């Protein structure tokens, strides 16, 4: 399907149905459609919010760009409307980082995330807008084209599937798993946390017994109890201190009852972290370098690869893709995210003549150096030498100044 036909399809409804336009999507965003209103209970749990936000911001920090990349490793960044949307402004309301953070957050909570590319009359990409939906159904029009239907939008929720950018987790033929597999864990976490909140207000547990040393009748006992309550429930008794007379004896109770079962809570939270592809060490910034590397490879990279593939297919025509147009992610900072890994990487790349010193300077944010730094460094470790005897000599010795 050509680019002009694709543009027409954005605004041409499937057979006698109304579609949502870019203007309507902007209006939905301005009206403050709540983030993940379809999964609010899940996102309101602090541990879950921590995990989701950590992953979403990690993916959101990855730069995506429009490039021509052939099979021989030649990559050329293009200056185009697609590049502007990917690198400068996703839409009038969101930067690329905010856009991708939102999309990945929705993906992790609802198992689906949708976006709407908006094109101008010349076929240039103007913006990409997130769609506030969580589930979909597939249909077909009379011509056999796949139509995606969003039940939450009613009659306006029909689009041609080729015109919708769709990211999915746990995909199914009917639109992705509607419920999170965390429901049982969430009930445990919410119950334990609710119990802790109630306990902080009023433990409702007997901590001690006040024993009267003298025997009292029922009416006298009740009178003494009222006197005690009046004494200890006054406004002056706010410092945690109290006093009883010599006729009373205080008997402490230690029933070994904990207001919050931290062991159970921590175990369940660990399961939740694993469900979202991480661990407690990852989300609390105490992971080792190997743990970070595994997290990047097993959790972040699959999301990034899905973004590359879906964006390439939905933004470019088949002809454009045949001419090597792609959406690519800058992955080096992900793959070498720690200082030690980055130092080792650049050192090896320079001595293996893979990168010049000026290329390394560019990667770490330094200005370009002298022209001599554009030359590849040579290392005998990576050269094939002819048979012979070789010697390595030091500098000339100077009695006064030492080695030259």
C-alpha cells in the first residue's frame, strides 16, 4: 500500500463507521484522561509503581532515530519528519522521552499500548499520539482489510490496523490477556498494607492488663474502670506517659503478634518484581553489574526491539523499507550501562581499531579533538606479522633529562 493510500486510510472510516481523528486524540489528552485508568488499582501499589516506572523510564531514555541501514553495517541517520518526531517532539504535548515512558507504562499494566501516527497532506509524519485504550478486537471490512476495534471508544473506536502502532505483552488473538497474572499477589499485598495502616491508627490488640489488688464488686469495678478511662483519655495524656495508684498492678502481655507480616509481604513483592522482569536489587539500585546486564538483556531489550520493528513497519511503506529505511535505537548506552563496562568497551574498541579516539570522545560528550585522533590506533595484537625477529625499543636516554 502506497504512502498516499495510507494517508487516506487514516481519515477514511471502515464501511460507514466513524473514526477518531488526531484532533479528537489531542482533546482526550487535554481533558486529562488518567494514566492507566483501566489499571488504577495495580498502579497505585507502591512496589508495582516502582517497578513499572523504573522499566518505563529506562526504555524512555533510549534514543530512537530514522536511519538507512543496509545489511553490510552501513548506517546513515536521516534528516526527515520521522527523525524530528522521534528525536525532538513526539507530539505537541509530549517529548519523545515522556511519550515512550507513557507507552511502556501502559504496556506493562494493560499488556497493550497503542499510538496513532498523524500525517500531513504531503505524507510527512507530524506527530504520534498515545491512544487511551487497553483492549481491542480484530475485525475485517468488506475488502478483507484488518480493522482494529477499541470497545472503550464505542462507535468511534474503529481504525485500520495498518494505521495503528500496537505494542503488546502476552499477546492473544483476541487482543492480549485482559487481566494481570498478579491478581492473587496484589490481594495479599493490599491486605497486608491495609492491615498495617489500620494498626498504626489503632492496634486493637490488648498490650497489658490492669489488675486491681483489692476485690471489688461488679458495680465498684465498673466505677473504677470509668475513673481509669477518665484519667487516661484526657487531653493532657498525650505524651505517652501515664500513672496508676498503688492499688493497681500492671501485667504486660507479649503475644508475639506482629501488626505486619513483613516476611510474607517481602516474598510477595519479590514475586511481583520478577513478574515485571526485575528483582528487588534492580529496582532498589543495589544490583551487581551482572544482574544489571541480565536485566537489560532479558527485560529492556525485548521491548526496544519490538518498538524498532513495529515503528518501522507502521511508519514506512514497503518500498521505503526496501530502500533500507528503518527506525533504530541507540543501544550502546544500554549495553554498557556501568562505568567499568563503558571504560573497558571504549578501550577495547580503540585498540582493536573499531573506533577512533574522536569517535570515543563524541560518545562521552567531549568535543572533537585534533585531526590525528581521527586515525585508527594500531596494535600488533590485531595485525598479522611476517616471520622475523622484532624488538621493541624505548626512548633515548639523556643523563640530565632522563628518557626522551
